[in-house]
């Protein structure tokens, strides 16, 4: 039996209140807020964050055989992004890691392929940073997020949801588009796209139900991912009238998160579903993809989408514009970082991307970064790998540096003592300098260090441990 063995959505720490846009520009809708990726986050880091939670939700030992990565805002045009996600998740070298393409349909297309694949486990990850010109609908209505769905057989791990049917519909029409490198997303009249999406969605829905041997009344809840508010509205109204509960599209609390949105809505569906309930995902983007699942009693672990949507810290609109490069600001009067060395990164890949230190076999001392010679006893080349990405730590001391180069000064550096051994000076993120304290618990997060010569450089930072959540299984 095939289905979902792990699922997670990741929402970044920061929020932009739409009222703050209205206060500055004098126009727009003040209702709700959107998620905002930090200056050191991008589609890759967002997908890694979601992927780490999804693999924990499934099982750390799940034998993933391939990884798909989808985004509408790729970090590179020539180089693939998926291998960076692969490296940060410490997947085996045998695992194929492939980009699903730059369009909105990449994630749902990869999910369709994964559910029909013969591989034991396939990870479908997506991350997106949605922006637009100041005051645009895409700026206020967009959102930043990562999502991850791990598909596999029940022989690999317990199924969270059994896959029971799907259908797709495709038709070429012009609705929304953006040229490479362009900030603005262009759109045709929304009524034109709405009509096409209503027809395609209804057709795919009917055939998916037929494939599963179900009727509308058998489906408890449906989530509809669509690129604008009017797309899918007709289908939602019809299904609601038929007694199907239509899930919140997260427009007011998160925004439309592009390629990450189908996986984000699917994770939220599974978190809320009771065992035995049938739930459906409808993904509208250059066509329609409908997926039907039956929830099992296997638990989902980690922070829920709902809990994350309700949390977060508000960000000033000017800071948001600065982070997105829409409002240029004076950088620190310090030299910008040099570009990353490809050879050095390759030699230290396990440390740089996987955050793997070393542990002395004789003394059990943890070395960060990994070392050949132990600082306890001087043992030489007698080390085991010490994965540290999932270890929490405590701030032993810290300093606030207003002179170091950063897109968002000041920089907070902290000496972190890791649970189980190991000490390392690390940059803190997702926290204001005034809120840092000695003894603060922190966890590791994969972030972008900077960009130089077109090369994005990544490493790990520390952030405050979020408050515990209640996501321990199906309700």
C-alpha cells in the first residue's frame, strides 16, 4: 500500500501586517498578514526546514531513494538547487536529487510522480519566497514558506495517509506569467483564468472520485491551492454545497506561498484529519491535479501549520522592503564577504551542509568543527561522525556586533554549549538583540550566509527554541 509517510509545512518567524503597507502607501487591503522569510532565508533553506520536520515525522531511517525540489524563485538558473537540499538533509549519495522546474505546478507534478513511483520512498520538497513591486497584490497577498511530503510504501514506515486516487487535467491558457529575473508577476483578467480553472478542476475532481470509487459525500475535507482568489472559487462553492468542508486557503494568515502552497495545505489537512477520514487536495496551476487520501491513526510530529500561522513576530514594512531589495539601504562600512571556495566547500561538505562534527572514541569529546586530533588526550584519527543539526544548545555568552557586515545589522554572536557535548561560536537568527539572554535554549537552522559573485553561501545558525506544540497525532 502506498501513501504519505511524512509531511510538514514550515512558516518563517517573521510576519508583515498588511495594515503596515496601507500606513505607508495609503492604499491596499489592511486585512490579515503574510509570512516573511528572513534576510538569510531563501527557497532552499525553507525547503530544508520543512524537509527536516517531515523526515522526523516519518522516521530518520526512511530509505529515501529520490528527492524532488520545486520553487518559482530558484537561487540558480544554470545550477540545480536540489543537491543543496540533499546535502543539508544528509541523504545518501545514491539518492537522486532533481529540480522539478520553476513553474507553480512543479510540486504537484512531483507529488503525482512520487505517488505512482515504484521507489520505496520519495521526498517532494518545495520552498518559495513571494514578492512583487511595493504595493502590488503579489507583495501583500504572497507569503513565504517551505513544504515537504515524503511518499512511500507501508513496508517502509507507517502510512500517515493512504493514497486512494488522483486525476489531472491540462490545458494551455494565459493566466499569470513572469519573465526570468523579473520582479513583477503579470496577470490576465482573473475572470478568464477562473473559468478555465473551474472547468479543469471540476473535470479532474470527477475523474479522481471515479478512480477511487467515491462520491462527494465520502470526502470530509478539501483544500484548494490556487494562484489567485478567484481561481477555484466556483469549485469550492459547489463542493461546499455538496457537504464537503472546504479548508482555509490561509490567505489572511500566511498568503499564497507559490510552489510550496499545495504541500503546505496538504500538511494542514493531515494534521486536522481524524483516522478514517478522506481528505482531498486540489492544486490549480496551468491545469488541475486532484489527490485523495484516507487518514490513518499514525501520528504526525512537529509544529503544526496552524500553530505556526498563529505565531510569528511582526516586521516593519521598511525592513521588509530592505530585505527584498526593493528599498536599497546603505550597507555597513565594511568589506563585503568574499565568494565561497568550491574546493574548500567540497572538502568540508559534511560539516558545512550537514553540520557533522566529530566525536573522540576514547574520551567521547565532541569537536566542532570536526578535528583529527582530540583536545582530550591527544588521540589522532580516532573519531566517529557526530551529527549535530538536531541537537539543541544553550547560550553560554554572547556579543552584539554593529560593525560586522550584515544585510540586517546588528549581528548577534553566541557561544553555544550543545546538549551531549560540544561548544561553538554561532550567529543567532530570528531574534532581536534585546531578547537574547545567557542560558537561552537554541536549535540549529540551515541558513544563507551571503551571496558573492552570484554564489549563495550556506551554513548553520542558531535560533531560539520555539514554544512546544500539541501536534502529537490525528485529532
